[in-house]
C-alpha cells in the first residue's frame, strides 16, 4: 500500500491527484508510479493518416451534395426524369425538391439510429463506419440503375445513400474527437468539413467534364466515381483501431492505453497518457453503467447542451451555404451567366481553399471568436447579395444586368469564404467535444439529426420560396446568421485546448461562456475530487470497472482489497 499523496499538472493546466491506493488492485486500471515527461510531437504519422482516412466520410457527403446541383441542369438527366416536357424540358419545383431533399430524410434517420449502433459493445465506432459505407454503396447502385421515366428510383437511391451519410456524420466526428490529442482535436474534427468541401469541388469538376455527354453517362459516370470514396473508407478503417475512449468504456484498458500512446507519439508510461487515462477513469467512475437512448435528457446540464448543439447545427444549415451548393447552377443561370457549371467550380474552389485557414484559426483563436465573427460576416454578405438581386439585377423589361450578376458571384464567394473558414468546420468540432462519454453518441446524433432536418427543409422548400420572393430569400438567411452570432456569444463555452473531460467539467460547473476561454480547474474541485476518493466513493468506480472487465480473477482481487482499492470519483464543486 502506498500512502503518499502526490499531484501532477497536465498540458492544459489540470491538476490530477493520487490518493492512497492498493497497486495490485489497479492492475487493470491506471497505475501510479514514475512517468516520462518528454516533448509530445505536434502530430504523429498515425494521427495524420487517421485524420485523412476517416475524413473520407466527408467526401461522401460533399460529393453527393455537389453532384445533384449539376444533374438538375444536365440534358439527359432532364430527359429521363423531368416532369415538364413542354415547351422545354424542366423540373417542377416539387419534383426537384423531392429528388434533392429526400436525401436529407435518409440522413435524418441515419443520424438518429447511428447512436445505439455506435454504442453497441460488439460494433463500436470503427465497425459502424464500415457498415455505413456499405449502405452508401447500395444507395449509389440504386441511383445508377434508375431509368426513364422512373424518377422515384433516383429518389429512393438518394434516401438509402442519405441513411449512410447521416450515420457517418455522427460517427466520423465522434471517432476523430475520441482519438485525437487535445491540442489538435479541433483541427482534426474540422477536417471532416474540409473533406466535405473537397467532395463538393470534385463533383463540380466531374459534372463539368461529363455534362456534354449526350447519353446517360453524363450523370451515371459521376455516380460510379462516388463508389471510390466509400470503398477507400470502408476497407481503410479496418486498418485502424477502435477509439481509446470506447475501448476504455468496454474494459479494454490496456488497449486504450496503448492506442492513446501511439496517437500522441509517446511511450505508454508518459505523463500525458497517464493523465488521459486518469481523466477517462474518473469520468467513467462517476457514471452509471448503462444508458438508454433518451437517458441523455436526464444528465446534469444535458438539456442545455443538447439544445445548444441542436441550435448550432441548425444554424449551420440556416446560414444559407447549401442555398448555393444545391441550387447554385440554377441560381447563376438565372442571372445571365452563360456556363453556370464554371461558377459552381469557382465557388467550390473558394470553399476548399478557405477551409484550410479554418483549421488554423480553430486552434489559434478558439471556437467562440471564429463562429461569432463568421456569422456576422455571412449576415453582411447575404444582405448585399439579396439587395443586389432584388433591386439592381433586372431592368424594367426583366433583362438581367450581367455586371451585377458577376458582382453577386463575388459576394457569394465572400460568403463561402466566411462559411468555409468558420461555421462549416467548427460547428462539427463543437458538437463532437460538447458531450461526456456516457452521452456522446446520443448527443451528436441529436445534433446531426437537427442538421439534416434543416438541410431537408432548405433543399425541399427553397424552390418554392425563391419562386415567390426570389432573391429576398437572402434576407431570411441574413437574419438567421445574426441569431447564430448571438447564440454563440451568450451560450457556447470555449473548448480550445481542453480535454474532453475538462470540457464536460466546465459545463457541469456552469462556467460563464464569456469567461470560459481563460478557465482553469478550481483548486476546490481538485481537493473535493481527492477527498471523495479518499472517503470511499472510489469503490463505485471499481465496481463498474469490475463489471465491464468481466474478469473473474480481477473481481476476486478487488473484492479482497475492500475499500483500499482505487477508482477515481470526480466530484465537481461549485465555488
């Protein structure tokens, strides 16, 4: 028995205290002892390739979003599926809204059912990604097989693909957030959005290359190419391990420690690995062993976090970005631009290039500043865009002024630059790190479902709304962006540089959002944590770990140690 109490300080300033423990009883858990304090690499090759591979889920989403915008203007696609035959081939707003928008119905349900699947002990995050990729490819096959005049086959295929995209939108940020080191977690989760933008651009380029083909190859070739992204992710994910936090919760302590060390590029007895394991042990010890899907609403401050996350994802859609990505080809055709496919490529390039600064800014300036300023920037862009389209674009005879049309493209590009560097990537980063491990999958699922619900509303109703109020629609998006800025400023806690467990503690302690950037774990919380463990509440953590491990020898050993066992029980105390 070691009766000495010591403390250590993590990179983020959090103090972890060791209380008297029986080291034999901790063989399956986090052991006390000497540990290395060598420099931590900024990013290991393993972490880099994990980031690139898992982010391929974003390409699946972005590619599907980008290709449908071009399909609606392709002559052969119109010939096969358009419902207006005279005087020219065209889609009515209802049919185009169904073909575009039903993808989002699939994503809505995919997001909701992904949480229990990702939490299943025999499936987890890794195999969930594998399964959703298979479903995405099935949806692509249905779309490729669609034939004249059965437009609903295309719609059904998009619903099936949507199920997969919705599931991936939950599991991919979750996998990244639970695996990435804290100092680059925001940038890594933001790579999901970067790959969405790359997918949109790739679809625009491929559409531009195939739109002149006179047969079904004009739209079937882009659909076939979409298989590549899902195949890479489907089999590539099998080369990577489960997330350390999921492994820890399933009792695979040694594997969690090993993978944490590998992702940080240090040895298993390094200080940062020990701190991470203590964090996970403390949080797990304080939680119940099982959680129903709706139990998320019973956790402390969870309703607040669910509503905040749902609001952030809703405003990401209501920012108006997909107004350009879904219907950009149609929009810019209406303002007199001869080849609107080129315009989409321009917007796609801006989208990709401006996402890279976002990966830097999310860690340099934090989430709150970037999201607030980004929302205000987008608000101004839509005010200008809507005003030009409403009052300057058309003359008395209804002819479009092409110069004004080009100015509107510039304004749209400035909007995309703001979205791509702030709300595009950072909204996903915020929801991926907002929830405790016990509720993480459910929380992200609700947030993603919110994203897809408003995505559907935007995709389906935009044609009807623009038919009635035309470019005045931009004023609606401007107002939504202003509300988004207020939401972030008053309610979102700054999580930059904090571990997932520290972020959870900040919400539990009701840290004021405007003061959260400089927050550090209070000394009385550290003291209460040590006291709680010293007084015997630590035994609850041991019982839960014993249950999860299912190891008979370990159970007997723990029972024989009585209250001398370990197991940190985190007690947040408000000062």
